[in-house]
C-alpha cells in the first residue's frame, strides 16, 4: 500500500500505528466502524469548521456522535463555528470527504479531540478513502498540537 502523508508523519515521529482498510468508498463513520468490525467508540471522524473571520478548526469526534457547534465554538474561543462546505475541503486540507485525517493537512489548524478519546487508541482516517489508522490519541495530540474538549451533544 502506498503511504499517505498521515502515515509518513507518524513514521517520522516514531509513533506506532496500524493500517486497516475497508471497501465501499466514502462511508459514514458508523459504516466504517462496521466495515472494520470495530467498536463504534474507537472509530473517530475528522470534521473541519470555520469561525470568523475565516479561521479554520478541526474537530475529531466519535463516528456515531454529532458535533455540537456551540461546544466546538467555545473550545475554539469563537462566538460560533459552522461546517465548511464539502467543496472547500480538498482545496483547504488536501483531503477528500471520507478521507480527511487530522494529520498531514496542507496547513496546521487548531485541532480538538473529544474528551472520550483521552487515554485511548483510536481509529482515524489514514488520509485516503478506505484507509484507517489505529493510533494512540496521545500521539495524535502531540503531532497536531491538539487539545481535549467536550464536543458532542
């Protein structure tokens, strides 16, 4: 398998990770967990939002959860945030919908992980549709400069 930017970043940092693949294209986070045969609480999705004026934020939450935009805004220190339009994802991050990883975006954005991930090894997109990486949240936090916050409803 060809390595993704996310994998190269993990290797440079000497972080342990495992690659898992699935068939079916850009699936929902819930469908990805089912395709991998993994517990729903270990599979996370990466969401990109925009605040004002054009400040971008990344939120990593459990696949079955919904991002609470008010909690996300509070974590980011903004009055409000909203999801970016799907057409903006690739030009902004270098990733397509269903393959967006918190690692290796074109530019580093403030990144927040839901508190449930603390102390866990989780699955996040490997940077390509059909590829997930299993990695410790501690390593993700270190490599993204991220922090924890309560982010879901």
